[in-house]
C-alpha cells in the first residue's frame, strides 16, 4: 500500500524527462545512422558489414552491461546515472564528428555500449516501473516508448533540416566531401542537444525512490539465488524469446530509409524523411497500445504486432514492392512500423501479467535482456552480409525474409505467453 501511495504522488514531468532522456541517449549511436544510412556509410567510407560490426561491438559490451548495471542503478540516484550517461554519450558524439577510422569507430561503439546500457538502461527501466505503479504498467511503458518515438522524430526532422541547410545545391549534384561537411554539422548539433538534456536531467529529474520499500529490496536481492529463482518461471523464457524477436524487428526499421533510396529510388533527403516520418507513428501507437493493454492483456497486442510484422516482411521478401508500387511500399512500412512498435511498447509490461514477483523484477529484467537484446550483436552482421554480397533488390528481399522467420517465432512465443498468463 505504501508503494502504491507513492505512485499516486509521482509528478507528470518525471515521465516527460524520462522520455526525453531515454531517446536522446540513443540518437547518436542508432538514430542518425538509421535516418542518414547511406550518408553515414559514405562519410565514414565503410560497407554495410563494417557498420554492422560496429553495432556488434556495441551489443557485446551491452550484453555484460545489462547484468551489472542493475545493482549500480539501485545504489545511485537515477538523475546522477542518467545525466552522466548522457554527457559521456555526447562526448562520443563530438568524437564521431571528427570521422574516426573503422578501428576507432569500433572503440566508440563499445564506449557507447557502456554509457547507454551500464550507466543508463537499468536506471531508466526502474524509474519507469515505479512511476507506473501496479495498475498502469501498460500506459507507463506506452508513454515511455511512444514518447521516445516522438523525440527521435523531432531529432530526425531537425537533423534533416540542418543537413539541408548545409547543402547549397541539388543533393544529387553534391560530392561525398560536401555531404560529409553537412553531416558533421548534424552530428555536432545533436551532441550539443544531448549535453543540454544531460544537464536538465541532473537538476530536474527529482523522484523520491527511497519511499518505495519494494524497490529498495530489489537492491539487496540481486543474487545468484535470485537468478536461479527467476529461471524457474516459464514466462521469463517466453519473454526472452519475444523480446529477442521483437527487438530484431525493431532493428530492421534501420533499413527503411535505405530501402526507399536504393529500391524505391528516392533521393537522399526524401529517403531520410521516410525514416523520420515513421517515427511520428511511434508515440501514437505507444499511447494507444498502452491504454488497450491495461484494459485487456499486453500479450494479446504483442501477438497482433508479430502478425503484422510477419505479413509485411513477407511482402518485402517476395519482391513485389518496387518503385512501381509506391502506395504498397508506404502501406507496408506503415503496417510494419505499427507491428514493431506495438510489440516493443509492451516488452516489460507483461511482467505484471505473467505474475513475476516484484521483488525479483530487476533480476528478471537483467536476465531477460542478456538474450533479448542480442540482436544488437548479430542483426547488423546478417544485414551487412546480404546487402554487401547481393544486389540491392535481392539483398533487401533476403534480409526481410530473415525478419519474417523471427516474426513467426515471436508470434508463437507470444501465443504461448497469452495462454500461460490466462492460467496463471
């Protein structure tokens, strides 16, 4: 009861700051390469597979960070950890603007794996779970993920504007050197914005976590015994598969802009806008799906999300979406985005539905995340291999074919979780 009463007093501005910080920390490592995919590759003179290897380094560092970041989050206030993470991540952004070579780019992504996960992730998840209380987990994580989508869209839109301002002639007539200068400005201004958010978070993200007895107990319960206890829950293993497959689908959204440019023949600015516009769908989905999940079951909407992902990825894999079927392309990426974001929104909202004890929530999240977020390691390598070794059309068919397999597996696991939670 004490914990529930604490939740009623949590101010709205806290979740708004969490949303702002939660996406800002990932803008430099992931959002910019997603929106400016081909420009990023050209500017650093790297291939798809080489960029994928950078993401793999990030994923390997993140793998260990998920486990060990949890206890850190229970010992320090979230505003301290999150602000330090934002400032260090921005520092990496300033270094990115110098266009380091591939070796140093790998080191930078490993550094970001540490700053964004070890210092940031657990503190952000913990703060969101406490803010949501017992009965509003769906809307809490819906606000978080949907709001993150809006923040990413705004960053993306501003990035496209900045990029356009420094391009003084038709984009197709520019040289790589000219595009590098414009993209450097995008990176620099983004890094400055992340610094600003880090400072705001340090001074204004004030939430009294000490009032929640249950959250304080978690700090003392992260033990080997608890990991063994968590492993006995069938729902934990199902969630591990669900998150792995859903996160793989989310990583595939990195290719939307590239597909628009290489298969649909959009120019670079139009292609960047495709990725940006889709991000505006995310906050709407986050809020709507969060509300629906609190009134029904989170696992039901995850099933629907995987169904949409499987259907649309099979359409892309079939090769029928070409530059002569522009409407089908727009509808397909729109439906795929709805499916991906629906599943992503409800990752951890299902913990309550699956009856996993609150006392081992931190341990469960860490354990699930270790496997669930491994697509950070291998998605870029898979995509890079197919896109580098096959022509642009066939390469995209193959990578979306792989996505359809993950989507089907995720759908089966979500159905099992839905049936299991009904009996729990």
